[in-house]
């Protein structure tokens, strides 16, 4: 198949090339997994990935996370972490012919911590051990495995002499887990494209949207008094516990058409802090809660929960005037319409190789929100691995599924980037 003298490989040729690249990709993934890259310590792992890709002839940039303007960019989240010595990585391929569409594969190199789970792991979280064709290690599916899937797909195409008309960029970002600032930084610096794939573990299903996250905080003010008389006055900690139970019931009566695709909003009481010691009644108690919501429902669900908590809380708490409420964190929901060209074309490529894969939505959040909501880049979410294994002990990647994802990514590049 040809277009303007460019040889466009067929599926069979792509699959053969991917198979030939398999061991390179596995060894590369083991190398990345062996490097602890919990935020904000991603630099060594980014350099290792840069070395892997540069040695294969790709053009690679290590781009500073903060160019001096990041804190003023809409969507920035102050996670209390430094912004220095935390480069994003951008590797590019093709883009030297007219008429093509550009494409970004966006993944994150940072991981969540593993130390607290160490005794529960079968193998060390940084081992990259392979057993029964499963590669174990922190980040194997979230998100180093998907990053290496995109890298392997690009290099398999390069091996057979194919260069896409549109530019393909692989962006490995920092700081996704606590903030999303890595992707936001690259977008604000102009690293954009005609379409994007946010590579996350979706079990090779094609995801067109994800839920958002609201951090809702209640503060209950009390009075510091000698504990010998504490039982005779309101206790802020006990009231916070009561308020938490009310919060978890606050979706009673909630209904929205978005629930059909995304499910009803989910609620969690995640943290309670208050009191100084056992000899004094607490002067303040803070209750931090989480709401996960569907695109388009942010204001509605927040208003519904706020009204319910105030109504029911006023019935059981002695003085609701002592309680304040604030949104202390917001990671917005995002969706590309399922009939958008990028979603349908990618879904077609996936179904050619895995006919049982589905078009669906994502229950978690992702960096796709920055590309879609702030920079209007049509974006879908895709990658090998099961979401329930992310952040868990014994996180592992099924290498057979990973290989299929590489084939699907490579096939899509040849379709999308030729216009």
C-alpha cells in the first residue's frame, strides 16, 4: 500500500516487526522498572528512557518541568513537591511529509510508593521478574509498561523503513500521580498535536472519557476545654465522624443521565484529623472526602451533596454554624465524544487484532483532562494492564496482552498519521 510514494505497511508486516522488537521492549521495561521513580524522584528513570530511545536513533528532548510560568497555568496543582530536576521527556518520529496528522502518546514515568507493601510482594517491586509471561514490578502497568508499548511500536515501524507523514511524539511525563503537572507543563509549552493517546492500563479496551475527582473538606470548630468536663459539650471529632456517615449517604435521591455510562458518583471519606491530646477537648477537626463524578455533572453533584449534608447535618449536630465546607482539590472529568474520528479509527485498529475489546469509559482520573479540556486535543485512553492491579502489591503486566497493544498502536500510527 502506498500514499505519495510512502510505503504504508500492512498488518502482517507490522506484526512481524513488533515480534522482532519484543525482547528489546521487555529488556527496556525491566530497566525502567528497576529504577525507583516515585515523585519527585523521576530524573534517573527519564534519563534511562532517553538513553534507550536515543540509542535507537530517535530525537529526544528532556524538557524542564517548569519554565517559570507553570504555577500560573490553569490546572496547576500544588502538591507540595519541588519542580526542579524533574524533566519531562519528548521523543519524536516522522513528520517530514505533507498531509499527515500529528499524534501524541502521553504516559507518566512516576509511580506511587511501594515500601509500605514490600512484605506482600512475591518479588521485589524493582525486580522486573518474569514468571509465566508476566512481568512484575512497580510501574509495570502504571505506567512504564504502556510507555514502553508506545516506544516499541514506534521503533518496530522504524525498523521496517516506515516514517509517518505526521509527527509522532512520545511524551513521558513526571508528576502524574500527585498532580498531573507534567502533562500540563508540556501542553502549556506548546507540545500539542492533532490527536493524542493517553496511555494508561485499560485492559486494551478503548476509553473515550474518564471521571473527575473532587476533594471536599469539612472543618468542625470546637472549644478547647479540660477533658474532665468534655462530655458535657459538643466534641468536634465525634461530630466529624457523624458528618462522615451523613456524607456517605448524601447521594440518596441522586439521578443523572450520565450515570448510564459512567455509573453513579462514588464517595469516600479518606482522612480525619483533629485534637491535640487526650486531656483536652478538640478545638478543631478536619474531614477530607472524595467524590468521583461523570463529565458534565460537577456543579450538579456538588450542589446535591452540599444540600444533603447541610440538611441532614443540621438535624443531628448541635450547631451547624461551626462547620465550614470547601473544595480543596479538583481534577476535572473529561470526554472526547465516542463518535470522534480518533476514537473510531483507533477502535477499528484494536478490533482488527482483538475483536472482543470494547469502547468504554474510565472510572479513574487521568492526564487526558488537560489535553481535552484546556488545549482541545481530541484524546482517548488506552493501554495494556488491568486497572485493579495499579498501585497494588504484586503489580504485573501480562506480556501477551502488552504485545497485542504494541501491534494496535503501530497499526493506528500508520492510519492516523497519513491524514
